[in-house]
C-alpha cells in the first residue's frame, strides 16, 4: 500500500510563503492498494493535485469522505477525473438521518456555490453510505466508524495484506474524557487505530490553544500523542494543521511532539507532522511504514 | 476488546460530567455505565460493580412500587426505552447497597442513530429518601 499526502491543512486552504513546506491544501490522502486500486481519503483542495497526477491512471477510483465539512469536499469540483466520461467514481461517506449523501454533497455542488451540478458531472459517479461492517475494495478490507467530531463523522481503517492505515483527520477523543485512563473500548476511534502500521491523526492545536477550542472537534498535541500511544500505532503522522500555524510554528510543534514521544518511551521516528506530498510505503508483509520520500 | 459505538462514548462522557444520577445501557440492555451521582445514590461506585447483565441490574436495587412489591423487569423505563425505542417515565423506590430506600423519578430515552438503536439512558431524580430499616 502506498500513501501520499496531497493536502494536510485543516479548516481552510492556507497557501503562502509561510506554509510552503508543510503545505496549504486541505485534507486529501491518496492510497494505492497492493492490487493497484486507487482510493482518495477526503476531497479537500489537495484532491485537485491528486487528480492531475492521475491523468493517465485507470478510470475507477473510490473517494472515502470522513465528513462533509468544506475542507474535506471543496476539491470535488476541481477533481479532473470527475470530468471524464470514462471515469467511474464511487463516493463513500457517513449516513445522516437528515438527507442522503448525494443530496448533502449536492448542496455544495450546485448553484450558487458551484457552476456545475452533480447530475452534470460527466463521470459515472455513485454515492454510498458506509456500512457498519467491514467491506472490500480491491485488495483491501475497509472499516469505518463514527468518531468524536462535530456532525456525522467517520474515521477509516484500511487493511491491505499485513499492513494497515488508520485515517482519523478530524477527531476530539478527549472531549469530556481522560484518554490516558479510560478503558480502550470507551475511547473514540481507538478500534480503528489499534496497532495500525500508519496512523494519520488530527493534530490541529498546540496545548495552549486547545482550551479556547474545546468542543470544536479537534485534538491538542497532548491528546494526539496520548491517543497514538494508546493505539500502539507503529508510526503516527499528525495531520489537519491549523491554518494559523506557519512552517516555523509547525517545526516547533513537531519537535515538541518528538521529544514528548521519546519521553513517554517511544522510539525515534515514530511520530511526525504531516508534510504535503510526502509518501509512505506500507509493505504488504510488514508492520511499519517507511517514508518513500 | 470491542469498540463501543461513538454515541455511547459521548453519552458516557456527558454523564460523567453530570451531578444528576444517570445510567447507560447498550443495545442489548447490558448496564455499561453509571455516573458518580448514581453511585452515591446506590451506595456503590460503577468501578466496584462493573458491567452488569440485563436481568441482573434490574433486580439489584429493587426497584419497588408504592406497595413495596418488585417491579417487573420488562416495565422498567430503561428496558422500555431500549426495547421499544421510545421514552418512558416512572416513579418508584430503589434500595441502595446499605439497605436504605430512595424514592426516585426516572426518565429513560433511547439512543437512536443512523444505524438504529445503540442503547438507552436513564436519568434519576431523587424525590426523597428514608431508612429501609423503618419499614
């Protein structure tokens, strides 16, 4: 399984000279399974670059949406494969009692917010609510579970061979809970992340920023580290960077994360901050991820 | 260990912060949590008791009707809520671990999600208490 981060920013695109190293595109992760199947995890503005990179790729792919906040769907109408008649796109996402996934996405892909409507997309697009039980895409087994965030929100786990990727980009597991002491069954998202080869997890706020954002659906650095420790993931990438965090600020937070990880008994290189366009290789018969670039 | 549904996790987190006694059961009627206020009412903390089977918790603390007769399990508000997916309310008496009787009002409601019922919550309002030894 190959994993590439096309957008690592949270909330709103944040391009500019101060974010050029970690990136300014919002959430999107490209996954190539061992059988060649293609997945996109979320469709933030990063999916535009993914689409351009796929120009000559096979025409069927799956987009797995964690939720429908704008920073996770904004790139959909700028995703080049959606405008090719020969492309088949399956969009997975959370169910809601209010409306179907298609209808909820159509609120964005419609006037006056969009120049095109869902029905006008040239590709063969379908919308599916994620089942509660595991399902298969290509060579992978996919699991989805609701996680603590605002509104219906999923986290995903992708098992391909012996490798596993857990993706929980928007997550506040410590809301009203002490995740250091709680029984594992009572920690949001932990079932998805347990023993993952690679965990991509919300790391939006510095600890000092979190008290002003309790209930906003995101983690502090301490919460992210605690969650990763409880999950026993082989490698953790902190994701969904706050748009106010410059490269220099993220350098500081990354260093702090590593130091605290080591102080808790972790090993060097097991935790890092997400960098746009970075790649990870998860061998089919290994348990840890290696950086491909 | 099986991951609890998010709705139960959030319910537990909320209940943990309340000073109103509250109980949480899963979709199978298993008592999976009660908060500190409920523990004070019952005279036993949840951590001491742990998860309790559906029929067992229904009889552990009574409950009793106005005549002191045990109330059938099927009629308890929490059972009605989790089985029938609708809210229920009742007044009855419960017996705490030290034998004291407490008159309570109980409101229970189901936790319904896009994937169906995940359990139910019952909230207790103590209406007064007296020593069971005097009965």
